[in-house]
C-alpha cells in the first residue's frame, strides 16, 4: 500500500493529538507524563506554521496514521541552522514503514529550509528508533545517563545528529 505524505491541515490536529497523547500515556518517546488538550496541540500547530516549519502527516480514511515535524533546537541565534525533530506513528500502524517515510520527507524539507543539522533526542532503550535513525545516516553524538524519569524509572537520553548540508557555511 502506498502512503502519500502531505502537509498537515488544521483538521488533522485532533488525530495528531490522539497519537501524541498515546505516546505520553504508553511510551518513553515523550517524557511528558500528563496528556495535553486540543488547545495545546492547536497552539503547537500554529507556532510551527508561524516559524515556517512543516508538520507532515500520513493519513487515510481512518485518520492520521503518523506525523513528523521539526522545530528550533535551541532559542539562540547561533543555533538557527539546527533543528530537532519528532516523528510519531499511531500504535496500530507501527512497524509498517511509516516512520522511515515520514523521516525521509522531513529531512528533505529541512534541507529545503536551508538547515544544516537535524538533531534527534531518543530514549536510549528505544533500539528501534536508534536503528531507524542510523539507517537514515544519523550518528550518535552523545549519551546522557539518567537525565529523565517516567513510569518510575530513570531514563537515559541518546543524542543523534544528521548533517544535512556539510558544505553550508
């Protein structure tokens, strides 16, 4: 089955919210412990649009199957060419190749925006995400033991990065 990727629309925000809150409740992909409401995701959606940053979705008749986006890595001018991304796939769609499709499209959009580096911050125990990023050319650049907590246990953070345009000054 082919999965077209497109820019998210306001009507996709409830589907994005459902995927986000599922990750909050059931995974260590997001270290928040409290689900958010629709107004929160609408504000996030608007902020991305104001910054000129994409939110990409894969959707079918059942709704949003997955989404990916990036935003500023740090709020300082010196980091203006670096972005941090997130990619989430609906729980019943994981393992179908949507993550790599969304990531490949997101990487191209970051290049199109003139970005130089894309950063991934991954819970170190998420071997599938680490492997996905390695296949896309990301390299591990840092390990931070026990910097977070969720589900009553300490979490380690792995930083990975991809040089989008090594020649960009």
